[in-house]
C-alpha cells in the first residue's frame, strides 16, 4: 500500500456510532399523531430507566417493580410495551447490531487492507463495550444479542455477518486471506472468537483483564491463521 493510499485509508467518518444509542434517521412515514408520540416516548423512557438501573444495580438485581415505580406506571402498562425484563435488552440488542453494521460499512468504505480493517473494527467495538461494562454484563446474562436464545436477533445479526463476509471475501480476492476455507466459515470463526472473549470478560469468567487487549490477541490469532 502506497503512503497516499495509507493516508486515505486512515480517513474515517467523524461521527462515531454507539452500541446503545438509538440511531436517528429521516422519517420514512408521515409524522406520528399525539397518541403515537406519547407511546413512543414512554417506550423510550422504559428503556432508558431500565438501562440506568441495570448499570447501577446490575441486571439480576433489577426488578420490573423498580422500573415501574420510578416511572410511576403500572406493571400492566409495562407489559404492553415489553413482555419481560429481557425484552428491554433485546431492544438494545437491535440497536447494538445497527451500530455494528455502521462500523462494518465504515471499514468497507476504507482502502485499508483486510488486517487493518479487522483490527480497527474490533478495537472500536471493544472500546464501546469496555466503556459500559455493567450494561454488557446484562446483555450477556440475558442472551439479548444471542440469535439462538433470541430468534428476533437473527435478521439484524445476519446483516452484520453479511458485511463481515464481504470484508473477508475482498481479502481473498486481493490475496490477503487464505482461500483454503470458505468465507462463511472464516466469518463464523472470527465472530466466535470475539463473542467468546466479550462474554467471558463481561462476567469475569477468566479473572480481571482488559477487554481491548484480549480482543487484540483474538484478532491477531485469527489473522495468523488465515494467512494465504
């Protein structure tokens, strides 16, 4: 890669996606009526209140009663929006996958090689997760982003994995990634490494350690294994 290409590859969008912040986009439908706006506002208040309590007290120690008492709503009102405490986190999980998709699209738009793309991608995601540990402990314990435990996550996860496969496929076409294994398998291996590292870190399964360093090691391990 030439110096000019390297310089261009380092140019990234200024706005950084957040794994939990709801993405704001131009409305695709006519403006909502007053009743619909109130319902949307209450739904968002339930999510924000639940997340605040998960961060403060932990997922397992937070009860639905705690959420509804703060908002001064009834349990039946809560259940009209979310069937369970886990369902609140599944809403967050969808936002998380939307953010991951933005990270992946950013890497696909860069001119960096495959190794640089993967390092930048997973470091960025690890920083986001590490900055909000109590929330990600809740996500792990609830299985909110697990497509096996939460089938509604399969669509959002599929979009993200499809983009990761495209990064790896481009790497194969450039001669940067081995062709011995199909892209489908390679994406599964990389995601498996990352998810295992995050889950173990979130619940301290292997003792205290820095997530960023462990994720860096996982990416380097993967890159050594996929050399052509």
